[in-house]
């Protein structure tokens, strides 16, 4: 039977080992939660997070003037960082955004060029079809309709296909849906650059539809004349992902 001192030794040692393992995990979890909560002035949190972010994008996009303080203080709720691959990482030296397919003028932007495009700000709710939501998120990005206008849509073009920098995930919108005035290629979320795990440097945001339409790590659009089936649509989700149930809306 172990002595009291020995039992105490075991208890203290076991406790220390547990603290060593659990401490960093707890820290990671806490800082993750704090980061996601956003709000505030968009400065410090973003800067410290970006020191450890897997993306190396410089310069950081600067939020438009007049957006601070954020309406309603920023997103309320927690984004679940979804991916179907390893999180892809990008650098401003090599990142490209391509507009291709049935356009009059194919275009390629580098990071600096993309940041020169006019942006708009919108405050919208974000809903994942699996049941979580984040409310009144402030997004800032380039209106998809502006990109389409700049490139010139050919008359045979019927759909816009979205490419993710993860090389796997994809989705699409009809040409009419793609022209909705709230579909944007966002580079800021709640006034901060979008972190790597949440689709940064640039992600699509389609507020009227469920989150699976909002392709992360967006690095290209292609105008096509035939329908395609998106990543989750191949697995049963509807092509028309209207949150309000228009056109049948909900998934199965
Ligand atoms: N490239 C890519 N984009 C994606 C996904 C994904 O797994 N990979 N998941 C989608 C789904 S189902 C949702 S709900 C949102 C989640 O966004 P978040 O990861 O920022 O929380 O991203 C969408 N875009
Ligand atoms: Mo989702």
C-alpha cells in the first residue's frame, strides 16, 4: 500500500502533467472564442491573431471609414470553422483571384489589385444549415455584381462557379442570384481581416442563402453555360439554399 507521501507525489505529478496538457488547449480554446466574438475597434485582436495566422497577407485591408463602432458591436455568436481539407494557407506574394470563362474580359487580380477594388459594408445574419447562426455580422468586400460588370458577362453565361483555394470545395449561383446586391467577396469580418480558418483572405458571402454557399478561400469565379453541383449539393443539399424557404429552401 503506497505511503501518504507517495500518494501525494503521484497526485501532484499527475496534476502537473494534466495542467501541462490542458493549459495550452484551454488557452487556445479561450483565445479562439474571444477572437470570434469580435467587436471592439478591430485593431489589437486582429493584429495579435495575425502574427500566428497561417496566411501571410500584406497589406491588411483597411476597413472603410465610418464603420466603427460596429453596428450592434459586431457578430453575436460563434462561427464553426468548417473545412473539407487541411486549412489552406496563402501569401500575398502568390495569391491570385481569377475571373474566367464566358466573360468579355478575363481578369486576374493580385492581392494589392484586389484591395484597390471598391468595397461595400453590410451587416447580416449568417446561418449554417446544420443549425447554428451568427447574428449581425459586419462583412466588407467587393460586390460580385461589380466584378461581373467589370469583366462583362457574355450572353451564353448562365451560372457563376466559385473556386476555393483548397482545391476541392465548390458551389455556384445562377446569373440572377449572382447579381443580388448583397453577394460579396469579403475581405473583412467585423472590421478585421478574415482569419485563415474562417476563409481568409477572401470568402464569398451570400447572406440570403445558407452558409454552404459562402465559399471560403475564394480565389476564382468562372462563368459557365451549364449547371454544376456544389460540394455539399453532391451530398444532398439543395442548389437553391434560400434561408427564408423560397423555392423549397431547406435541405433534404
Ligand atoms: N472552402 C470551403 N468553404 C466553405 C465550407 C468548407 O468546408 N470549405 N463550409 C461551408 C459551410 S457548410 C458553412 S456553414 C460555412 C462556415 O463558415 P466558417 O467556417 O467561417 O464558420 O462555410 C462554407 N464554406
Ligand atoms: Mo454549413
